[in-house]
C-alpha cells in the first residue's frame, strides 16, 4: 500500500527546492516567470487549503516551526510587483501581484459579515469560522473550525489559531515572519481572548486559557502565577507559554527605586489568578470567571 505521508514528504521537498532556487535571484527574469507564477499559485493554494502551514504541533505536543513555509512567503514579498487591484473608482487598492485577496464562495461555509474585512490569500480559514467587520487576516495565518474573529481584530502573518477560539473586539494577534526560525504566535483550542488584548512575538496560549480584557503578552514579559507561586517567562530555547486553562488578568507590581516609590510608580504585569477545572462550564462567561473570588 502507498504511504500518503511519503508522497507528502516528496512534495514538500519539491517546494523547498523551488524556494531555494528562486531565492538565489535578485529578480525573476522572463524565462523563469511562468515557472515562478505556477509556484506562487500552487503555494498559495496549499496554504489556503491548510495543507501546509507555518507551524504545527508534533506528537509530543511541541510546536514546530516550518521555516521553509515562511521562506516561501517572504519570496512572495520579494518578487511581487505593485499592481492595481481596484474593483471600481469607489474601492481602490494596490498591493503586490503575489499577494491577492483570499477568494471565498458559499461552499467554503465561512461567515464573513460585510463592512471592511480584508483576508489575504495564503491564509487558511476553516469552515464555521465567523469574521466580524472590520478585521484583517494576513498571509500564513491558520484559523481552525468554529473560531470567532470579532470587530477591529488582527490575525498577523503566520499566526496559528485553533478551534472554537473567541478573539474579542480590538484584539491583536501579532505576526512573526522574521527571523525565519522564530515561532509564530500560537493560540490553541477553546481559548477566550478578551477585548483590547495583544499577543505578540511567538507567545503560546495553551488550550482553554482565558485572557481578561486588555492583557498584553510578549516574549520579554514575566507572567506571575499566584496559584502555583511561580514566574513564567521565555528562555533562549523556549517561548513564553500560558498554561492550559489559566485565567490571566492585567495587574501591576511596584517599582522599588527611590524615585519610583516617591512617585508611586508601578509596571504592568500579567497575572494568572486561577485555573479553570472540570467543574467550570465550557459556556461560562469571561465576566463570571473574572468576578469569582480567588
């Protein structure tokens, strides 16, 4: 019997070779143009279908960066020419020829409410995803079934979002294209992200976690877990991770210099105040979680 994974590996190696081949040029000459355009269309199609992605979880639960996919995306920025994508005189826009908008039909079963949303081709949007206006989803993003992208939200380049996530209004999931081997932002299944949150620089939010309104997380921050009396932070070998079912809110900690004490200054600090457990209903609201005593 044929091994599908074997053929998938062969196909992946073909793309890696093509990306390396085209990267050696400063520009695509006329003789290479047809082959390059075929590569672009095929590469974007695989990203749109979710058959290739910028990062994926291995059997042990560790997230692995597919740096060759990110190299391919950068290739599109490198060689794309600025063209006119305008629909008419009332709706004008201009972008790289290699970065068109994502085309959808009713059969895709993605709900895109009208009002200014833009989704680049090369992003995977699964069935039953809801996108409220205006929202922006960049190339390389992966958004799985049942996730809600609320108004004024951003899903940056290569960000990986799991199933049944609620990305609330005005929240930002940062993009990570470079460095090539850098982890993109990962949001696992069943995560609740409150309004005006920001998750950047390869932070991983594990399954079932909750971010309260206004929580900001990046790779240089320390997160104080007052349930387990520990401090979470990134290292040279691993990104900052928010554990499964953790409930994170915005807090502060005092600055202990003479000047800061005199002026009562403090620094923003994300704090884990509790963990959801089996008794916590999957339908419990963010407000109910945050208002419970801890």
